[in-house]
C-alpha cells in the first residue's frame, strides 16, 4: 500500500497570504488528522476529519481550517499568514480514528512565512 | 501543567547501553499510549503502542505503562548509533468516541559510538 502523501513538500509565503496544503491518506483510511510541528511547541493537534466531517479540533485560531473530500483526501488552509505559522505541517491517517488505532504520518509540508 | 511531559534532552548513552525515556501525562482517562521515533528532517514513525499496565516488549524495545502513576516509559536495550533520533510520547484521549492525540515535546536521544 502506498503511504500517506502530502503536497507540496515545501512552501515559501509572505505575511498576509494564504496557503492550502493537501494530504492523501493510505488507501482505505478514512480518518485524517493534521498537526503543526515547531521546535518550541512540538507536535500540536490541529483537527481531525472523518467522512468529510470535522470531529475534533485543537486550540488554533480560526485562520486554520480544513476539509475532507469524499475520497478521504484532505486539505488544510491557513489564511492571513503570520511569521509564527512557519512550521512543519504533518497529516496522519488511520482507519477509523478510534483511540487505540495507530496513525501513519505523511512526510510533511514545510512552510516558511517571510 | 502540560498534558504530556517529556524531558527534551539530549539524552546521551554509549553504544550498547540501555536508554530509558520517560513520559508523564495529566489526563487520568487516557486509554492509548504510543512511542514514535522521528529522525531529523523526517516524519514520526510508530515504534510501540501500549494500552494496559505493565511491560510490552518488541525486539530491543520495551514499553512500560503505569496508569496509577500516569507514567509511560520506553527502554531501548543494546542502543545503536542508528537509534539516535527524537522519541515522541503520544497519549490518545477518547474525545467523544474518537481520538484526539496529544504529543510530548520529544526527547532527543544520542547514542555515542
């Protein structure tokens, strides 16, 4: 099975712009979670989607949003970018998102905001 | 208090020694516990999962869980330079029947040849 894929792998944006990141889960996986990773804060949970519905959300401002399509692919959008949004954005997929399930991570999208 | 706490390290151990990585968590109802390894510039990959009190062994890795003390650890026996990475403790809380995973900051392990 192919693993989780994320596009693009690298992005450079300027403050005030918006960005859309894409994640394709492992075939058959219906749960997709998004995380932000920075050196100071570590991995922080953004949100989780299942069957095109957001089920859980972390403590991020409304500038961070996401969606999931019928084929389980997911996108996240960050509007009005700030310097502090520079981070590695990881998505992870699992079968159903049950608490005991393993999540499989994609390679990440590294975002640099100038 | 952070939900999942780890010492960021670095933890340095000589090759062949036992590396002991520790993690505490704050939510008593946490159900699932995971250890991920993350090499520099790469994404996290699962090493071990543990759900019940006690020890779980897989090759050179042993995970230990003590729910009463809200403590989970990872032991790496016969440490190798290839084990040098950041180890992330993750705790999965049942949030409305679905998972919400909280990660620790990660402990950087350095195995010295």
